């Protein structure tokens, strides 16, 4: 497989991504949308998830397509971003038709960034406005690192962020990943700058520093965050024509990408979650489905490393920035 032309999830044709964040708040929101509803499913493997409307994404339920997906900071307050996105979509005439009423379908998930040093003393929840602004900003090209839902993200040692990557398979199917990395675990081997995702790197997209020469198997990780202070939120998308059940299977397979890139992952304190998305543009065979699971996992692992690699320093940072090296 090779990178798509942008190396972003929007290499899956028709998808757009927008960010909005507040420097004082030290938090933000990211939205994935498209010109038409798209198939979506979800897999949750972390022990502390925070979500909206994810029950709708079960294959046996009525709604089979959504208008947008939201990744947001702000813990439970951040779920308000979904409402802002729904308001914006309704103003565009988008949504599930119920008689003469349109109801936009906007599932979302949140991460905890309430203790990262920002001003959280608001009187009005800021996230609905951030959601609507992120929707308005949605386009095929977008920034990575300290933006959107990843603006205030952290990991066990390095500053977290917002990442994306894409892959074009030999069968011409495109797979993309979008992720906000705010994990309890580490994206690198200890305090080194060597990413766990290094075996899946393409074209030096996150520094080409490789793995350490020796991996110490008996190392025990330290819990550097408290309960509820974490979560890695991801979306994997493809132009392959998938049913909702098949999209869920791809989302489940993509959870391996989190495990490849973050150690440890899927802990009781993370709300690790992956949305699976299909735009339905290319027919698939059984062999294609076999390839898609691996591609989704490896592309998500790459996106996680890129999130930390692209993070930039901001006043008041509580963690080291990968690009600056060790303190």
C-alpha cells in the first residue's frame, strides 16, 4: 500500500474535515462530514467512553447512515458540540426525513482534557459553538497536531494531538484514518522519541526514527493520568461499499491500530473508540474485506504517531512536545 495524495482521511473522496478550538479554553472539536449521508458503525473497547447517538449505529437499528461524526474535547460538556453540528446541518437542509422535518444524525465521542491548564470556568457551554464552527470550516485539506479535538490532548509523556493518514491499496480502494490522541499509554518506547507505530511508517511521515534496538519486555507502565482523564478517539473510512455490519467489522479490526501505536491501550481509564465509515463508491470482494481490516489498523497506527509528531508548542504546555525532543 502507499499513501494517498494528501495522506489524510479526506483522500477518501467526498469526505471533509473541519476543526475549531479555543486557545484560552485549551480545547476544541473536529468534525467529519460529506455532501451526502454515509454509512457509519462504531467499536468501543476502552473502559471509560463518552458518546452520543452511538446506539443508532448498531446494524439492527433503523438509521443506516449519518450526516456527520464529531470528535471533541471537553469530557461530557463536549457532547454539546454534536448539537452545534446538528444545528448547522439543519440550517443547510440536511438530515433524516421525518415527514416535513429534517433531523441531522450526528453521533460523537469525547475525550477528557479538563485538567490541561486551560480556562474551564465558563458560564455557557462553549462546545455547541465550537461544533458549528468546525462544521463550517470542513474541507478536504486540514491541519494536524495541536488543532481541533487534539488541541488540548496529552499522552503519558508527550503532548498529544490530532492525526490523520491514508493508504491506497493495490485494488485501488482507499482507506483513511482520523484520530485525537489523548491516551493514558505512551506512543513511544519509554521517554525515547521512537514511535511504537514505526513498523507501519510510510515515507518518513513521522520522522523515520525507527524502533529501539532492544525492547524490554518486563517493563511495567506507570499510570501517569487519573481515572477518566484519557481516551483515543478515531474514525477509519473507506470508499469501499460496506454494509453497516461490515463497517463495524473494519472498526473492530482498526482497534488493533491503537494497540500497535499506544502502549498500553484499551485501559479501564481510556474510552478508546473507533468509528467505521463507508462512502460506498467501490464494490468489494471477500479478498478486499480481508485486506481492509489490516489496512485500517496500520493506517490508524500511522495517524496516531502523526498526531504526536505534528503537535506544536503552546504557552502553558504541561508536557514535552515531540518536535522539541527531550527536556
